[in-house]
């Protein structure tokens, strides 16, 4: 998959993999993430990183597989501090992580059904940028929206 470097603008190869024991130390000691990721240890946590620099974690996502409801739930998603806002170094990090969850849902024959409960101020962002629809407090994508995210980001 590719992520977009802002300056100079170019696409760079990135990968997503499940975090390993050594990653937990990097995440904990890094000032790149504000959430306490130790609280997510019961869930499946994945990292996105540049292929040529595996030690630099650009973003994290915590996923819960809910087979009874045929969905993947994004419990937490975070982009590293340096990649948020107008001065960010890379774009498409969150898009790749969300598309990864969609691909997992498609692979499990859940119809691409992915849900999340966002902070209130991010509801419009998820709907406009990633095609989520609002269902009460939850947002979700499925079917064609999920396929479109996979095609765009993965």
C-alpha cells in the first residue's frame, strides 16, 4: 500500500502488521501517541509503518471481531502526533488503517461491515472523507463503501 508524503510530495510504500512485543515499548516510550494503548491489549492492535523504516510507527488501530454481528469494530484509531494537522509529514495513514479493517471484514464474509464510535467532533469527518453513515452514536460502512476504501487506500 502507499501513503502520501506531503513535502516533497511523493508516494511511499507502507505496510500494516499486528504489533509485537517490541512495539509495545516503542509505543509506550514514544511521545507520538496520546492514547494509552495498553488499555487495548484485549483487542487486535495493528500498526502502519514505512517499509524502509519499520521502527517508525505512523498509526495504530484496535479492532474487535464480532462474528455474531458479522462486523469488525474499530475500537480505537490514532495517527502519530507528527502526522496530524496542517504540518503533518504523511497523509492517508488513517485511510489505510480503516481500509485494512474493511478488507478484513470482506475477507471474513461480513460484507465489508465496519463500525466505530467516534468523538462527536469527528462524525462529519468520517462521513465525508471515508463514507461512513451514522446509526445513532455509531458510524458504519459496508458493501460498496468498504470496497471503495480498499481500492483507494490498499
